[in-house]
C-alpha cells in the first residue's frame, strides 16, 4: 500500500490508526490510498469514512472491536452483501471492528424510479432481505413498542385529544395483532430513506446494526410508509412481495403501517425531548401538522430532522397520520379480520 494514507491518518481516532493501517494494507495491498473523508455515521454512532483506493471509492466503518458471534453486526452485513442487497464487501475484521465495502454513488431512488415501478423495486429489495438465512432472534416487538410508549407517557412530550386517541387505538391493535406468529424472517427494521441507496439501476440497503429476526410486516410497512402512497403502488408492492395477496395479508400490512408510524413518531418526539432548549415548553398544537405539509419542508431543507423543530414537527405529523388512518373503515375492517383470525 502506498501510504499517501499518512496524509489522512489524523482523521482517524488515534487508538485505531494501527488497526486501520493494517486493514487498508490487507484490503488494498500496494494500491495508493489517495483520500480519506469522514462521513455521517448510522444508528450505531460508529464513524464512517469514504476512502479512495486506486481511484475507486470505498466506505470504511470503525465499529467497536468485538468478538465474532452469531449476533455480530458484521455477520449480518456479510450475509446481506452475499445476498446482493448490501454493497459488496472488500474487507471485514470483527475483532478490530473494521469493515470496508464498496461506495455507492447514490442517486435518490425516487428520481430513478417512480409510481408502481418504485413500489416493485422496493418490494424486490425487501424480499431479498427476508430470503437471507439467519436465526438469531431479536427483541420482542410488543414489549419494545410498550417500552417506547411508556417513555412517551413518562415524559408527556405531547398531551391532548390526538395523543390520547393514538394510544387508545394502539391498545385495540395490541389486543388483536398476531404478535406470537412464529413466521419470522431476517429483517432490517429501519428501512428509512437514508438507508436506501440507488446507483441508477440497483437498490442497495445499508446500516444493518438493528437487523434481526422479526415480523416480516415490519419491513414491509416501514418502507411503504416512506414510498408507497397510492392504491396502485400498494397493489404492485404487495403482489411483488407475496404473489397472491388475500384480505388477511392486506389487513395485517395496513395495521402494521399504523404501528410503524406510531413507533417513528415516538422516536422523533423522544429526540425532540432530548434536544429541547432549556426552559422551553413543547408546543402542543397538532392542527396543521400533517405529512402533506411537513414532508415538502423536509424535502426542500426548510426543515431539518437534525433540529428540535424538525423532530417535533415530524413526530406530530406521523402521529396525526396514524390517527387519521386509524379512523377509517379500512382500519376497522382490518382489526376485525385480525381479531377473527386469532
């Protein structure tokens, strides 16, 4: 390895430079490392870098050094890469906590695909994830949601008719949803737009730290809430994933979409609670806080999820959307079907 790398070594943590040097030499041999740039990290908070080796870009993640176990995040990334759904790996060393993968020159997936084609591409991606053989269980979903809602109630970030209705409707879901269903699959569990890349042809999924065996409808509902917005898209999405779609699958999918919205709403509100300026009272106003209004502001950059205002507004919008959907006849029919199928 030609150590132009030395010009960039000061951007790596001092206690990791020896391991990084060894990883780069192992991965690239004598290839010139001409550039190293710090990128934003994922949910784990581990630093992520873009490096240029032999004029080709790669991503290097410095995770916590750890033993290679079945639940190791590096194992999950490797499995996803082998399945062709995560970017191809160049190097991984769990004991050193270093992984290097190909860099995807991302093009917004909505700019490449739209309408039903977008729905089909995303369903194919989810199907690839769920086909990965992995049997390490994760946390109990019902308990996880209860814990998230418990934190919300403890801090009372929002109060009033809409939050009350949201919680009441969730109790109805909780009573009939098939939480104990043993048909579980390897799931990503956080298919938000920042974790979905596209190189112009292929959809790639990144940030596998929260992946584990889970209810397949979690991934389906999660990605649909960000990208599937019409009946035609929903039909294409579900048919691509399932083939034949019956009322039960459609109903379970629809109910999980609302659960997913509630979870993301609570996560946003918890972030807002931590970011709240001292001596500032949360604005309790829910009117006018809808996805159709907040979404464009986030898309244009006028509102940022990195700020207190963006987190609070998006949390409110997600909660409002969930409540609106849980007032519909389709929701009532879906709950009835799930209840009668128990």
